[in-house]
């Protein structure tokens, strides 16, 4: 709940720099005074549990003044020491110092990694859905069916907060999907990327037919024109002839052929990425069934056996 809008913030900031802190303080009071009742009522709506945190950019008069006001009606009002900037720094530090073991779930496009992570979570394992937080599935088709992506900054904040909750002393692993540094328009913070790049990898090796079936199941539900647009974005890498074949297949509702053509590009890209990054492969799993729940059970059993041996 912002104390000032952008114009008001600029005005107060200009007064602070060009005249004096006192002039900025008085103008701030002038702006805030008529809205004091609204601040309280809006804060009550947003924080029905009576817990409020107030912050400035670095911590200052505005946050202290608002905390004084809200303290009259809320049971728990805290001022973030050092402000939003300190909060961001604390988030980066917590992520950098994250000490629980991490396992990265890898596999070629269409392996169903996200569904397997969700199944692992349902079994009681700790899994973080980076693509869910990013509102993007990480490929040229990744925006289909997703809402607006968060800003890069907000995505980082979500990660900082989420991993802070996972920073309890625990030897059980945190599962993450193998991602590139960018997920749509957002980026994995360097602190987390370092952990992922050095974590053991579990590689899923599914038959091509299963992966095609998974892609059809995931993407055939979207409008054909949206699928065509996504295919067109990889024209240079796919090649004009393959793109034309994919678009024709979509016109004929032949999603199987279209998915197989897409994998021509994605399998090459996956193989290249694996060659560039030498990582420790802890397990290569060749599932006996194309069932994310069964695959998750197998991974959980393997993980528990490794933990027992350790």
C-alpha cells in the first residue's frame, strides 16, 4: 500500500534534495493529512490478521510516521530496518547462504518435469516450481495459458521469500527443474543459479513417443493461431521447410506431427546445453511408465535409499 503516488513521491524527494529535509517533511504531512483515515481503513482491509510491516527505500521518516499512525489500531506494526533496500540485500544473502542440498531434475523437452515436481511435492518432498513463480514455461511456447509475468524484481522477491521459508536446518533435498538463466522475461538470480549449476542432476530419459504425447496433452488445448505464432518465433532455428510442415500439421489438427517437428529444435538445444555445462549426474532414470506420479514415487524411493546409505 504506497504512502505516496509517483508524482507525490517525486515532489517530496525534490524538496528534500533542493530545499531541506524539513520542507520535505512538512509537505509530506500536508499530503498525508487528508488521507489518514483512508490509510487506516485500507491497511485494515489488506491486513485482517493485524500484522503490518512498513518500509521506506532505505528507512526514514515516512515509514516511522506511518508506523506511528498504524500502531494506534494494529496489534503488530514493524518498521523494516534499513528499508526495502536492506530487505533485498537480506534476501540475496539468504539465497547465497542457502545450505540445504539441491537436486536438479533434468530431461529433454516433453519429459513432464513440472508435473513430476508437483507429484513429488504431493508425496511430501520439497519442490520449487520456478516456472510457476515466473508464470512462464521457459520455451517459445511458455507463455501459452499463463498470466502476466512478474517483473524481474518481483520474481526475485518471490524467490527470496520462498527460499527463506526453506532455510530450516534439514538434510532433505530441495528439488528444482533444470532451467536456463532466463524464464521468459525474468531471470534466475545469480545466487540461486550458482547453487543450481553446482547441484547433482537427475536426468529423465523418456522415449520420444512419450515426450510427444506429453507435449500434445499440454499444448493441443491452445488456439492454433497462438501455436503458429510460437512456432514462427523459432523459424531461423527450425528452418523454413520444417516450419512450413509444422504450420500445415496444425491446420490439419495433427498435433503429433507438429510436436515431433518442435522437438527437432528442442532436442538439439538440450543436447548442446548439456555439453556446455559439465555437471554431476546422480541418476539417469528410464521410467517404465509415462506416469508422473509413478516416476515421482521412484525418485522418492531412490532419494530415501541414498539418504539411508549416507
